[in-house]
């Protein structure tokens, strides 16, 4: 069984303004962790709220590719997993739906 655990961070904390900036994930099976990675991307919006503490500096985030560069990898993670878990998954799904809509990409199933 392949298990995907993921979490999304944003530059504003709002799931509907294109502020998604990281997609962190871990893939595991019955034997343990197979992959652990943090996809850092430039958000659609230029807003960075001071109350949000990010693990990366703003200039690094601004230098990264945008979401479409990671779209296929993220789609593959979801389609190849048997179980998907996370913290505040419904909120993170809204982040994904919003960013797909902003870039005119199909929603991730």
C-alpha cells in the first residue's frame, strides 16, 4: 500500500488568492518512508503577509518556478497513492483547486 501525506503552505494563509508556495509531501509504504520532499514554488500572487512565518525566505520563494512546473508531479503523487492523509486536508484541497483554476489546469483527482 502506498500512502501519501501532504501539507500546503501559503504566503497569506488564504486558500483562494493564489498564495500557495509549498507542497510538502511524504510517500510511504509498509516498510517505511520512500520519498520526502518539499516543492517550493512562486505563488500566483505577490502578497506576503508578515504574520505568516515561512520556512523559506521571500526572495528564494520568488525565484522559484510557478505551480504549473510541479503540476504533473503532484498529479502523479495523487494518482499513484492508495491512501492520502494530511492535516486540514479539505483546506489544502481548496488550495490545489484554486491554483489549478488560476493557471487553467484541470483539477487534480
